[in-house]
């Protein structure tokens, strides 16, 4: 049995919006936590958003076909404490030899009075074992609502009939396994560069995580965060600013 531990973090800016939205439903602001791993390093099927912040220096490196930079990788580049925390979680989970060890580690770390948990604020399901552990955690905590975005669609498909009702999964488009989205009719999230793009696709834009948390139709996410200078994504953000279109979560 490993001596490592993991840590869930309190709601970030985007999740705080969700807290405000759900205050009426809960009769109070719900307690929301996230769980993160190193962006890029724990994302085996990322492609269009593949970016990594060097663990030591924070220097960003982008994947060969990157179309828009991972927002969380950009934050990791700026904040060494965030990188350290994410890597500690990653190392802890990778030290586990069984799903059961992962489950014990995660269960012991869930803060008291938790209402909602998002897995993968940074990072993704890096193997089937971790995905299966999250399924077990959801089953063990039926009073907690869980959700996640993922490009690790093969792990989802392998357990397509075993997803607990309190876990909402969202296929994050732009990965190497996008073909599975249509094949298995998976709920998905598409990053768009302008609201008109979402409208053309017939998708609502999720500004507060409500679409991701709840069962329902696929949706869009508006490009945000620090993007590579001169890239189409960077130009799109300049356009959004010029048109006074809300696209940030802070």
C-alpha cells in the first residue's frame, strides 16, 4: 500500500459561477471541489489542445497540431504551486498498483460536506484504472454529484453501461478518439472561437459549467485563456474583446 496522498482543491473561478447558479437549488452555495493532474502529461489522447508546462521551469510546449492552448496548462506555467500540487496527485495515483488502492486514496481525500466534484480541471483520465476508480468513487458517494470532461474516450466506451447516474461525463472534442463520439452517441463539448460558430452548430455555450454538470445535450465552450501569439485562437480572443463578448471565467 502506498504512503502517498492526493488533494482536492476548492472551486476555481468557473466553479464559483456554478456555486452561485445552484444556490437556490441547494438552499445555500454548494461545496464544490476539483481534482487536477498535470495538463498534457496526463492526457494520453489530447491533440488540438495539447500543451504542457515544464514541471520545473513552467515553460510551455505545444503539441504538433495544437489549435488552441490548454487553458489549464497556461495557468500551470504561471503558478509553480499549482504545478507542484498537480504533480503530487499524479505521482500518488501512479504509485497505486490496483484500482482499490486508488479508490481508498481518493475516498480518504474527499473533503467533508462535499456536494459536487469535478475530476480533471487539469489533466484527464490517464489510464483505465483511474477511470474505473472514479466510477467506484461515484458509486460509493451517491449524495455527491460528479462530472468530468475527457478525451480518454476508450476508457469510457469500455464501461459504457456502467456509468453511475451521479456522474456526468462530457467528451471533449479535439482528441485522437473523436470518432467514438458519434459511434457511441456520447455527450460532447466543442471549443468554438465565436458565438456564431456555436450557433451554426446548433449548440448552446456553457458559461458556468451547468451543461457539463447536468445530463442533456452536447454544448460548446468559448475559447479563453492565454493563447499562442499570432495563432488563430489568439486572434479569436482579440475579436471577442473587440466585440465585448464575454469569454472569461474570472
